[in-house]
């Protein structure tokens, strides 16, 4: 026991956990200092040399290695930014260049492909039908990055473009054998090309499939218009299978991002691509696999037609910066084919549009659509009936409800309901049913401030107390506005406080211990 007392006890050391925390804090502090220094150096580098102060020049001289590494990083980021801008830029060749390129394509088609090819189409072939693409100048993603709204017509109100009708002429002449498309608009079928000659990789808005028997239903309306866009039921259309004894629910065939393609459709597209001697890509950037890998499976040639950069430009036999309508129409002219005109009465979707008295999207000016994808010319016709007998204020309110007035601004659902209530109120005031001085606005109650109604049974005080019974008409016992919510200390700070207390306790214990002289 004496030996132990003579040897003494070692001083208490911090635990591993406390040491790790200290190391982590010191690493964070070093990182903050490093980032601060990099920001200061970048700000100095951005200035012209003649505008830098002596202190800023000394800062650059003191950190030469850091300055050189930062300059290299900045050059790389600028180069990457320029490449992305070049890829996103839309280019269009001159008429002479397009004519020469089409002549080369037709020569390859005659000599090497036996006057037959497989067509691969993307969103660019339908832009002239007022269906926006994704990466183009007026594309969905491009406008969303800028914070702009995207006008999107209903799919039923679109019609096949010149390029779609040119495809119909080429198919009837047996020059175009098959079509592999990434579009879901169904415009190839509406142009008159049969279903068995088209592989829709990403599905169609006019098709739905039974979840049990896998039967396909062809519709003459957009099956995705009433279904939820997110969640586990995002593919359910709300209808059930019509086969006797089958209780399956119907789903749309749209392939959303992150989902796998239909195996049968993909296998069919691969088989057609491998059998083709020549493939022509129109209106696709070829960035999304597996659709991007199909065109290069052709045995001899691959021709790409797109206004922007594509992933197959380096491997393609020929690249044309042109619009889909121009190229396919010129190919028909080279072969002496007559391009048919689109007739809505030949297919059910267009026939319904005409029966409803609506017009097609390509007949309306750009961005001249309301929230529901309705053409403004259709709205004008409906407004004639709705605004008869109204004064100027009533007509303005009616036009705002349809989303046309004030430069085509789109109001929210709440604002539209408020306008409807105001219009109804004004009408009642004119008829003398309601007092004109009564306000027409309605206060919105916040759910967080709404209190539950008091119980009808009165609350009696304790015997002997002077408290009056609490009834439904009694004022509240406290003022909720005077309650100050105590701020809770953050978890990180609480932990640091605990460690400090532990250290103080350990120091106190160490001071209270008797000092023992160690043997020399």
C-alpha cells in the first residue's frame, strides 16, 4: 500500500471522445481559414493588376503555390462552362448546306442502304406542334432554370406536323421501314402510320395497360390528365379492366425518370436497329440510354439531324444542324413523293377536338394558352356567352377567371374563387337582395391560431374559493400573446456544456486529492 502511495497516481487525462471532438473542431477551423484565404485570393485575382493595393499584391506573393493552383481550377471551370454553353447552343445550317447534306444522305440511302432506313425520333420533331422539348432554347428545363413558366397545350389539341406527315409519305413508299421514338404524344399514329411499325420506348399518353392480364387499351383522350403525378399510385388512371373475371386496375404506359423500359418494346427496337443498314436520328440529343445506343447499331450509316450537340456526333456518318420539318420534307422532294395533308376526321382524337369546337395548338400564337392548356381563341368564344349583359367590371373579372386579362396573367385557384364570390356578390347587390355596404371579403383563419370551442358544461370552482364559474361566454384565463416560448439550447451546444462540466468536475477532484511525494 505504501509503495502505491509513494509511486503516486498519474494526472487525469481527457477521454478519447473529448479528444476527437477537439480534433474535429480544429479541423473545421483550419478548413474555414483555408476557404477564407481562397476567397480573398480569388477576389484579388479577379481585379486588374493596376487596381490592386500593396497589401493585396503582398498576399499574392506570399501564397504563390496557392495562386497557381487556383488559377488552374478557374481555367478548368471556365473551359467546362464554355463547353456546356456550346452544347446547349442551337445552330442551323444555311439553305445551301442543308440541300447539299440532304443530297449526300439520299446518295448513301440509294447506294448503301437499298433505299430503306429506320427513323429514331425525339422531342425535336414535335416542337412545331407547340409541344416543348427539354433542352432546347424554349425547352422545359431551360425555362425552369431561368425561373420562367412553360406553356404546355393539351396533347389532344396538338396535330401531326409536316415532319410527321412526311414520315407517312416515306412509310407508304416503303422507304421508311420502322420508327423508334422517345415521344409520348402519339403523333406518328395520328399521322396514319400503323401501330406495329412504331416502338414507343417511353410509352404513350393514349395507352393504358391492365395490371393483371397486361391487356393494352387504346384511348382517344389523354389517360394521364386525371391521375396523380407522384406517389405509389402515380401510374393508376382510375379505371379498371373491362375483361370478364379480371379485377385488375389500369395503369398508364409512361416511363418516368428512374424507371425501367418495357422489355418487349426495347427488344423490338433493338431488333429493328440491328437489322437496319441505315438509321436517321431526328430531334433527339441522344443523352438518355438505352435510346442513345440504338442508332449506332445500324450496319452501315448513322445520320443525325438536330439543332444542338448530340452524344453521337463524333461517331455519326453525317451531322446536320437543321429542323426536322426541313430535312424530311426535302427527302420526300428528292424521291418525288407527295406529302399528304392532315385530316382530323381520319382519326378519333382530332375528330373529337373538332366536335368540341376547339382549335389545334399550332393555329394559336406562341404562349397563348391558359393553365388548363386551352387556346385563347376558344376562351373568346365562351366569353361571348358568359359576359352578355355585364358591365365593364364584370367583363374584366370574367376574363381574369379565364386567365386572359392583365397581359395573360394566370391567377391561383384561391384568387379565382375570390373573384367568383365578388362577382356573385355584385350581382346580388344589383338585384337588391343584399345590403351594398356589407363587405365582400372573407377573412382566412389560420389553423395554428384556431381554438377548439369551449364545452357547453360550465366549470365550477373548488369549495371555498373566490373564483367565478367558467362559462362559454367567460374570457380566457390567460393572454396567449404574452406567452414567451423559451428557446431550446441546440444539441451541439448542450453537448459542449456537458463536456465542460465534466472537465471542471475532474479538475476539482484532482485538487481535492492529497499530494504524495514520490520517491526519487
